[in-house]
């Protein structure tokens, strides 16, 4: 008799064509304790990475509330969802100011969320922990201090060649504002969480030179825009960044640090 094995693969896997959110979500899932029936608050949910996967795992006896400040992102996620996974809801909410009537959850997750906690990151994490049930788990990911350091050094070098001291100070301020693994570990200790784990996983981001670098869908969508914002004169910014783009070999490989912080509430 032939044995037929049941296909247990999720119908909502993490997308294979997302080279930024998916690797961070994979790191998040390494640390997240999941089981059917779990209630989850997923913050900065975007278009549903990893909210759809989480909903698939907790099943209809569980609940996932996925929140994002961007109404466009929420509407996009709802369009992808349609009538499927009815125990998953996408709502437009600011995770930095959660309504007091919001219930508590077994798990609170946030893929790439910490970068949006500014300016009061610790206070935002404390607000999330307030909505975590006793014996609940918090798991967040973000690109930590050290991400793309070689790139920032090359940009600073080019600014120096042009004598752009004000722009260099702005870049320095931006870089100093990024949290480190040590800093976020301190947040969880101050909140008296237990079984704290803060782990970094390197991620190599490939890019070409010239326009391929300047318009890289991942880099230009966030990181390079931050560099451009250091300039008052965008024409000068384009000149400096073009010079940097022609020297990609000096700062590659481009390494991002995928940082995962995890802790449990007493």
C-alpha cells in the first residue's frame, strides 16, 4: 500500500522575492515561540511580512492584529488578504501610542519596526510590553548599529573632500542615533523582561555601480535617502553621491546587521 504524506507546507510562506523584509522576518522566526491558538500583535506590519505567515501558524483558534501607521500599506495588505485568514486583521494604528483599550497579547512582534520607534524608542518598547500578557514574548528586528558602516565611511570621506562640514555633522548625528545590540539589550533589562536574547545575523546586500547603486530598490528606498537629507543643496548631494557610486568596490560587500531582540514578560 502506498502511503500518502500530507503536505504541511504553509500556504502563506514568506515571499522569496523580497530581499530585505524576508531575511529579517526569517531571523525573527528563529526566536519566536509559535503555536496554534496564540494571539499576536504584529507592529509595523507593512504589506504583511510576516503577518500572513504568523496567521497561518496560529490557525483559526488564534488571532493576529497587524498594525501599521501607513493607511496605504494597510489597504494593500487587506487587498492581498481578501476573505482569507479571517482571524487576521490589518488596522491603521500608531504603535508609538497604542490605545489603552487595546487588549493584551501572547506575543508582540515587529519586523524592521524599531527603526520607526523614533524619537522615543525605549518608551515605545515599554508601551508594547504594557500590552503583553504575563509569560508573553516580545520579538523585534531591526538593522542595528554597524549596518553598512563601510558605505557611511565612504560618503563621509567624499563629503570631507568637498569640505562639507555641516553635512558631515548631520551624517554623524544620523549614524549615532541608530541603536546598537547592547543598547536594546539594556531596554529589555530596564523593563525587567526575562530570557533576554539579542542576536545579530549579517546580511550581504549586492549592488552594481553608478545608477544601479543610486537607484537600488533597497538602498534608495531608505538608507541612501537618509544620506541625501544631510544636504541642503540637492545638486551637490547628487554630485557627491555620484562620486561614491563610481567607487562601489571600496565599500563592498555591503553588510547589514539583522538584529533580533527577544524577551519574556514575568
